[in-house]
């Protein structure tokens, strides 16, 4: 009887250990699975992190989409960062050029990285950037200013229920995060 109870307890302990290891592994797998799902479905406002290729299409002049631009800077970063314009009217399929302006207010060079998101999240799959400062790290010398280019188009397949897209960038200070000076392009001379 005692032997049977010991075998049963051993089996239960092994099953609990396997369950705990499985849950731990599943917890680590959630982040990459979430990223893959967001990329595939264009949900949660995640935009692509590589340039799209613009294929000239018939521009839908009968439809106008309002594109709003929002910028914010991480609290420990001494930069100003703002869009050239806060809002614009675009036609689906039209290639649009604009820019953001960043100014380093400190006495040191700083490396920044912009993280974009699109709202509503469903619209992210239809917002295509052919050129974006968010694809690269931005290095600004002390007291320097730079124009950060953004070229984009809205896919004509954007659902009719979406009439406004909000592109939001958050700029993070990554100076001390393993930045390699030889791989980034320094921006701006003091103006």
C-alpha cells in the first residue's frame, strides 16, 4: 500500500513539474506569437518595420482619409519632437511626403528610436511607409535639429468604415542601450 502511494505521489510530482515547465515555456512563447499574429493581421496598431514598395495605382479621388500625426518623447529624453503638420487629407493610393522635426536640447549627442503605431489598429495593415525615420536609429549632436522624413500611402483597400487614421510616434532614448556609432547616421548640425 505504501509503495503504491509513493508511486502515485512520484507520478503526480512529475506531472506537476512538466506542467510548470510547459506553462513557463508557453509564457515565453506568447510574446513572439503575439508579434507574429499582429504582423499577420495588422491588429493592435503595429505597423511594418521595413519599407513598403509603392506601386502606382489609380488614386481614389472620390475618397478622402484624414491622417493625424501625434508625437511624444520618453520622459528622460531631452528632445523636442513634432510633426510638420498635425493633420492632412489624403486620397487612398496617393504617395505623401511629410516630415517630423527633432531637436536635441542637451549638451550631449543622443541616440533616439521612434516606435510607431496606427489607430484604429485595424487600419495599420493599410498604412504603408516607403520611407520612415522609424526604420533607423536617429543620432543628434548636442543642440542640433533634424528633419526626419516620412513617405507613406494609404492602401485603397482600406475599409470604408475607416475615415481617420492616427499615426503616433513615441521617441525613446537608446543612447545607453548598446548603440554602435559606426552603424547609425548622425543627423543635423546646429541650426
